[in-house]
């Protein structure tokens, strides 16, 4: 089963994504803040990181940059989600593997995840 780490501060969006992805046979571990994500078990490596840009205690862009620089995460894709930023802005900051604009179509999110990790 493919594992996804999701960092999203909006509880409704986080729950919808988690429920939907679990129903599609993904193992999802979700975090509401950068702090929660930082306290994760670092010995568990996901198949995909899915980060919101604007978080209450930091930035998904910073998380993306950290993940991309960590040799333990070599080759693990990162998808950034945002209602305010654009892919061009993200590429200059952290080079995500994909960008999803909010609001999003849940089926489109699934397709993009499948394309990246399968």
C-alpha cells in the first residue's frame, strides 16, 4: 500500500483528502501543522508528500525545500497545494513535482497522485 504524508491546516480539506485517499487504498498520515509534521517518525518514509503552502506555523514551501534537500527522501515526489500561489512561484522556491490549485477537483487530485507515484 502506497503511503502519503499530508500536511494541511484546514481540517475539512485534510479530512476529505484523507478519507478519499484511504478509500482509494492509500495509507495516509495527516498533519495539521509544521510542528506536528516535524514530530513524525522519521524512520517511516512515504511514497509522496502533499503539502499546503500556507500553514499556521510555517510554510509548505519550506517543507518542500527540506524534503528535497534530504538524501533520505531522494526521488520521493512532493505535490504543493495552494489557493494563492502558482506553479511558477513554487518552482523558484522548492521545485515540487506537481502543483494543485485550490479549490480542486478531488478526482483530478487522485489522477495526479496516481501519475506521480505509479
